[in-house]
């Protein structure tokens, strides 16, 4: 079902570790295409290696958004917030909202 986006589970939208990451994955034009392929909602896991593998040729802005989503999820993907300068205004809004969802709790 490539291209068809699974409905995001409500309980995960309320979880502070999932909420910011899912906000980015569901609203970013490129990342939302890979939700079903690399996020397992039954196992509650993200295929970090899979995401990193497919993102090798992406633009710096798209890579930043992926790394931010992964960082908000588990804190293991290091991120330099100064790279947000590369984002357009829509992606900056998306990033700020995701950060708020993760840390406002």
C-alpha cells in the first residue's frame, strides 16, 4: 500500500516521545511517503537504519527534518538546531510545532 498513509493511532499522538516525531512524519511532504514502510505501529518501532539508508541522497533540509523526527522520538540521533536556517518557513513551523509537542508535556 505504498503512498497510502495509515491512520496514526490516537494513543501515540498523546505520547510525548511519539507526538513530535509523528507530527513531522505525517506532515512533511517526503517523510509521509515512508510512514508505512519504516514505522511499525503494532511493534511501536521506527526503522532508523531504513530511514537513514533512503535519506542518503536527500537535500540537507529533508535530512534535517528526518533527524529531528528521530531525535524527538528517541534522543539518539544527534542534531544541530542551527541547521534549521536551511529550512523554508513551512518546515520551520513544522519543526517548532514538533519540538513543542515533545517538550511541552
